[in-house]
């Protein structure tokens, strides 16, 4: 078996054979949020199955393509579809594309997701800027042998979400009259949604939103030395004393309705970088 470093280099070389663009910004697009790719001036759109060692997205709403091009004057590398622990992938497989981004010269990662709102002030459709997270997944993507070429053995997590980027997105939102909130994102394994008791527990832990992604990629990004901006779209209210059965169709509809604002927010933020 090749080492993780060798696999990353093979994936990088495979991408570079199809596109010579060098990206500065990495973007991970979550459920119902993949259409940001439509506004990228594309240099290439590469299906994941054509990239060595890339996992394949099995979620219906995820296109499974790597987009390279320009957005707001910046060279970007956008994942149109991500990977989840509940799909059966290991945490190491989930973060593999983030590690590839490092060696593609990406310095900044923008990660988005659809999430459940635990904070009663956050109505469905709210855009939440992630200021911190709680890892409730069964593990950490950095467990195992460490390759210092990818990152340090003990990466610091005092600021996994860049304060500079949070200030920048706040400025972009204010200038363009886009309402945003700020909160803590918690990640659980899924694919089942949480119980009333679990939602109560998460609120006691200090979480404002709950989802099944993002945290592994952010840990890997911190390990790789990338600056991270995290954006969540609240798609349903997860209030234990007023809990209604989840409707996945409505959740995706809410994400789709919020998408134009999120697209505009990302475009305006990139323009300020």
C-alpha cells in the first residue's frame, strides 16, 4: 500500500494533468448548496472517479465533481459534494481532499453545510458563521501515524475558524445587508437524526447547530495549516420541546432557498480577500 503522502501526490498529479490552474481558495459545498459551482468561471470540472484515491459521494444531492476556475477574481478549487462518516468512509478518507488541497497550494478553505438549528433564535434559512465546533464523531481523522510533510503531530485548535475570515465575512454581510448569526457547530455520526434527549444534551454542551459533516475537514485543515471559514445554513428547527418529524424534502428546499444569499455572501467575501 502506498503511504498517505504518496496517495496525495498521485491525486494532485492527476488533477494537474487535467487542469493547470493553481488554486488559492478551497471550497467544500454541502447538501443543497452545490450550485455555487454554477457561478464559477470553470477551467475544469473533474468527476471524483477520475481522481486517484478520491472517494465517491453517495449522497443524492451531491454532484461528485471537483471544479477548478475563478470566482470573484480568485482561483478556486471547489468540491461539489463531500463525504460523510455515515456513508461508510473512514475519517481519513473524508479529509483526503483537504490534504490534497494543501499540496495544490490552497491557503484558505471555505466549508459549508446544511444543519439543524438548536438555538431557538435561529429560524430555518438562517446563515450561521461557525465560530467553533464540538467533535462528537467516533474518532479523529489524525489518529494513526503522522507525516510531518502534511502537518504536525499535535496541531493547535485554539482558532480552527479564522478570526480574520470571520471579520471579513461579517464586513461582507453588513455591506450587502445579508443577515448572519454566529454559533458553535456540533458534529455527530448520523445518518439517523437526533432524539429529543440528544438535542437537550447538545444545547447543554453549548451547541447552536448540529450536523453530520464539516468537523473532520476542519481538523484536517488546521493540521495542514489552512485558514478556515465555516458557513452553515440552518434548514430545520431542532427544539426538543417542539420537535416535529424531519422532512428531508423540506430540509433540502430550505437549503435551496437560502443558497442565493450564501452564494452572494461567499462571492462578496472572496472579493474582499
